C-alpha cells in the first residue's frame, strides 16, 4: 500500500505523463518522461521505506534478514543525480505483448540502469539486462531485430540535453557512427571507473549475456573494455539468476586494492550491492605476509608442481598399523586385526578424498568393523553403538597414530625449513637446486614469527584445501589474470569449483616472472579447461595513434597476439619528446599542460623515479594523488608507479623515461611488457618524455 506521499508522487507522475503527451517538441517530451520516471522511482523507494515489518517477522533472525533485504532494496532504488535514469529508447515495429501495444502497432521501451514502473505497474524504464533490451546493443540495419528506431540520449550533469535517432528499418540511411555514442565513450574521466552500460558493443554484449553454466575467458587488448565487460557480466548474471547467486555468492578478484577501489562504484551504479571484492592475497590470508621472495623462488613456489609436493607432504604422516585394535565393551573384548586396519587405511588413501574428511571417517570405519564382529557374535548393535565405539579411546588412538592431524600452516612451515622433509616430499618433482631456492635461508622459530611471503600464503591455502575443502561460490570474476601463477589459479579455481568464472586479461600485459603463457594452460590450472575463449581487439578508449605506437612492442612481448586497433582517430594525441637536459622540469611542465585541459592526468614513471618526481611536483605547487585515490575537479593529477598502472585509465598520461621502466624489471621482456601497460593508459593524449634512448623495439 502506498503512503500519502507515494500517492501524491504517483499523481504527480501521472500529471507529468499527461503533460508530456501535450508537448510537441520531441526533446521536451523526453525530458517530461525523464521527470515522470524519476518521480515514479521516488514513489517506488518511498513505498519500500514505508513498509511496516513489525507484524510480518517471526524470529529475530528472520527479522534481521528481512530488514537487511529492505535496506538493500532501498539503496538499489537510489536515484543518482548525475547518472542518467535511461540512456536509450527502442521503438519496435510490432507489439511484443498485447498489454503493452499501442493501437495494435509497435511498442516503445526506454532502456536504463534499473527497472522503473508507474503506480499501475506499467514499465517506464526497462532494465538494460532484460531480454527486451538486448536489441539496443545488438540491432543493426543488417539485422534490425524488429526495431524500427533506436534513440540515444545525451546528458550534461544529469540533465537530458540531446537525442539521436537511428532508423534501422530504413535501408536508405547509411551506417554512420553515433555522435552521442562517441561522446559518451570519450567523456573525460574524473573519479572512479564508470559503467559502460550505455555504450556496450555487440561483441561485448555477447560476453556479458553468456550463459552462467559456462566459464568465459576474455583476452582483451588495452581499451577494449574487458574489465567493464566482466563487471557488467556480474550484474547481468545477478539479474538473470538472482536467487541462485544470492545463495552461492559472487566475487570480483583484482590485482591490488588500488584497482579494486577504482572499479568499486560500477556495480552499485547498476543497482548491485552484494558483490564481494578481494585480491588473491586477501583470499589466501591464512598467514601474515612479512617477507619477500627472489624472482626464482617465487616462480618455483608458483609452479603447479608444488601442488603434488604439498599433497605428498600432507599425506606423509599416514602410517600402517602393526598392532590390532582391541575395543572393550562391558565384559567382552572385540579385536580388529592389523591387516583389516591396513585394508581400511589403504582404501581411504586410494579414494583421494580430503585428508581431514578421511581422518573423520577412519574412526567410523574401524567402529563399523567392530560392529560386524559384534553381529557375528550374536549381538544386535545399532548406530548409537557404532558412534560410541568410534569415540572409544583405543579406536581414537589407532586413528590418530595412523592418520595424524595436519595443521596446514605448521606443515608448510616445516616444508620450507626442514631440508630432509622437503627433499622427501619433492623427490623427483623439484631438483636439488630448486629445493634450495624455495627453502628459507634462515629458519624461523615458529610459524607466527616466520617470514611468510605472498607465494608462501598460496602454498598454505593449497595445503588447507588438501585437508578441508574450500567453499565454492556461484560465480567469480578474476581480472588481470595474466599475472597469476599456476598455484594462484588453483587458489581462485577452488573458490568456483562448483560455479563458473569470467577470466579477464591480456597476455601482452603479463609482468610477473610466472606470467601466463597461454589461456588454455591457465584455464587448465583454474580447473576450467572447457572454458570458451573470446578475443577483443577493437579498442574504444585508447586513440588509434597511441595503441599503434604501443603495438610496436607486441612482436617482442607477445608474438602470438594480433595487434589491437581503435575506432577512435585522434590526431595529435601522441607526442614523443627527447630532452637533453632538465627532464624532470619538462615532465612537470607537461603535467601543467595536461591539467589545463578537461579530465584526469596520470604521471607514470618507473618506481625508482617516483620520489624524485614527487619532490618536483611539490616544489612546483602541483598537488597529486596516489593511485586508487578518487580524483576530483580540484585534484586531477595522479602520480603512478609503473608497477601499479595496470587496469587504470587517465584522460592524459605523461610518461617519464621509458628506458627506466624497462630497466626496473628483472628481464627485458617483463620490462617491455611493463612499458606496454604504461603506454596504453591514456584515453585522450599521451606525452612521452625521455633523455635516455628509447627501447629499440619502439622503432
């Protein structure tokens, strides 16, 4: 039931609709529909806010759950002032449903970020994820999908200021690029990442709406929108399979917290609030990371062979019995011979079930053997007797001796400190040299004080899963996946072992010593070998001049990849300047020039040069932000270490000393890949300044 406020708002909306019908100016009619839609959305929100839950809840638990759901619904119905409520309109040639047809003709649907209905329940805005909205992204003059006209809207500060029509049913109209679509794609970027719901392209839409039952891997060149596609896919799956994913959960995995902070507003803008975000390191936080590995040690610890080393280590304590198990009950003694106990243990080992599950099953299996002997002796024991026998001191002693408990943290600590234990577990898997590389040079007194590294934490997570199964989510999105090691892929795969995944990355941007060599290999380690691989090579954000320049590196860093292209021509968007003296001063000057234009600016440099540049910016009176900090109209310059540039975008990028970026990595290929990432962060313009010669691969 609507409150008096709801009724008033609904009446206002109806009056606005009636007024709109009398307006002859098309733009004013659309503005009137926007006003009516906003009024209807307010009514929907106020209707939820006015719900009285006092008499409909049972226990305090159900009351708390219901209150949380109501709060989430209210938040999802928020009307964001500067976010267009709808961005497009579809005019169908024929009616889809009799209830919505207009005089027997076609139907008209406004496409937006969320569903909005009026007081009678009739739709005023259709959710972009609904099937009826799909032609907005897929329809063309070649395949109009029964759409007569597609209208796009332009906004300025939340106000509807323009519209543009495509008459898909008129073969006389030539295919031309949408000016409003181009303006939306090229809009300056200030603040966190925006959604791309108004600009999704047909090839992106196919990935977004792919079925939940399958895993999708997206190889995407810079500027192709792969991150946005992955996030919109989550939003679509939550719309299409809400009940299922509400029960099993969804997760977005990013390379670092700066990146996650950058993308965190995309899903809430689409009305989705219940998606967790984490880095791989946060997923495997069983130990406190306080140490670092050499590149060689990290590479070996990340190798998939370590999974077998850990499996052996976990099972190394299993022992076969040499004495029978004797259970005393009342005046009778029941004896299970050693050979029967051995058969039970060998059978459990052969089943390859989780170590902890087998440890729990072993006392019950021994107790069952005792019950068989009781039945043969004329007794009639039941399940309660079996449970009592399983708790018998003699049974528990045999189970503990033959299948001792394993603490994953202590196990990995022993593996990395005990040379003999590591040699036994890694025999025939790791060479002696590799064993020396992964073992800690100085043994810690205890696991709590150990110098755990990021790679060690992944090993603990693997051991933990060998002991006790990791809970699986319904869907996981992993971005910048090319930088994961095989063991990290396994850690992610455990989180979606019974669900599906969306894997996003670019092989050319792999900058770790263990970077992915091929997607089929990565998907094998993820546990999703049958995943479908899509390749996005058409860029929309990075100008053609910039992406063409960066693509000169591809033959050296990823020879199997097709070079990316861009739909955006932006003459003058690339400048490359050699500075003989005063490079830092010229870099600061270039930042001033970039800040004189609209949008965000990123100064990207080798990590080692960041303190020098920070000092120069301070001296010049130019305020700057750290990566991941939200830019504002007052602070639009971000100082970005090259190691943190991945996944970020800026309208203008000033790139300092490319040779230093390459030299900052342990090998040339990784350095050139790091440079490729830095070169492709610009949306409107890239200024490269250098004193040292450019890498020869850039020509």
